């Protein structure tokens, strides 16, 4: 089993078939098929279930794919370390949906222009899911909502956010948790740091509140606008939802003021992560200069 075989195996798994994998790898299909069979023979097990000219990962294939991801990533890191400090390869980033929508587009555009040899793979998730992904090395770095307690992680504070409570336009003014009694909470699933802040503001009332779990800010804002409940969202997100028909209500600054950090595993920054950190620092300094 070598890295070339693992790359071919991973590409077949990712693309869902030999033909698509062959095109992506710039190989003939027969060569891809042969290499997959050789890998299966060396491991003594089938990695794919072949059914009606389609390939599905077998249980052994699912297990190997997780290891292949790790081994190929480590190989990329090793090549970068040996070759020098020029960022290249794959940079796997995680981000809150709010950060991905409102903060990252200009950052990623500048990064892509400066480092064309880096392929950025971005995934979104809740604060807790992204923190776990960094700890498990499934992503190289992530933009989250809270500084993690783990000593294995380092962080860089970046974007100042202001959270605001939103309701439908017809809702009465909200000054305290008593004003939302009987309302549902519209939020991302458990693991969302902003959901926890809303629950802290609600206090004892949060235990009785019904919750509508959604995985998109556009869906959350639309449901709130239609009267489904209340939600706590970053103001920067509302600016991206054009024509949002919602009413905004302030909550105490201790809960509404947040700073988005970038987190990564301590002492494991690749050249690509280091370059991203420098790009982010330049961007923050530029914003500070403009605001003066």
C-alpha cells in the first residue's frame, strides 16, 4: 500500500466511480481499476461493493478512507515542510455559517490570489462541531464563536460581532425574557454557541421553550419573519439577508458582544495555516486603520 494507491482509492470514493476518478486523475480507467484491485489484494479485503456498474464503499473501505485522508494530508504537510515555507496543497477550513457568509468571501478571495497553489476546502458547522473537527484533525483550522478551553488548541481573535434578538414585525417590543414567554426559539442545533447565549438570557424560561432546529440563517430569518418564534443572530448576517422583514431587539452587551476566533492545533500550523493567519492579521489592521 503506497500513497499513490491511497490517492487513487480516495478519488474513486470521492467521485463515486472509476470513470470520474480517471478523468480527475488524468489516467485511463483500466489503470485506475487495476490499482484499486491491487490495493484490495494487498489488504485482503474488498474496498468497494460493485452493484449495477456502480461502486459503494464497503465497511472496510469506509474505515480505510478515514486513514487515507489522514495519511495523504500528513504527506502534503511533509512535502511542504521539506520543500520550504511556500503554502501549497489542501487547506481544510471550518467556519460558522455566519462567518462564511459575511466575513470570509473577501478573505478567501485575497488568499486564493496570493497562494494559487493552495486548494481551500471549506465546511460549515456549529461551534462545538468545528472545535471537535480541529481536535480530531479533520480540519486544519476553524472560525468559531468561543475560545476553546482545550490546551491543545491555540486561537487568534478576529471579527467583532454584535448579536441581536429578532422577531416578526408584529411582535411586541422585547425588553426581558418575560416578553417572549410562549414563543419558540429558532436556532441551529445543539452545539451552537449563540443558541447557548440565548438560553442563558432566557434563564429558567429556556427549559420550557419549544425549539425549532434549522441549519441555515436564511431559513432562520425567514421563519422568524413569518412568526415562528425568536432567534439570536449576528447583525452582520442580517446585512446579507436582503429585505429581512424582522424586528430587532437589544440584549445585554455581556451576551451580545462576541469576537470570532480562528483556532488550530497548537504547534501544528502548516505553511498554509500560517499564511492564512498573516492574511487575516493584515485584514484586521486595514479595518482598524480605516475606522480611525
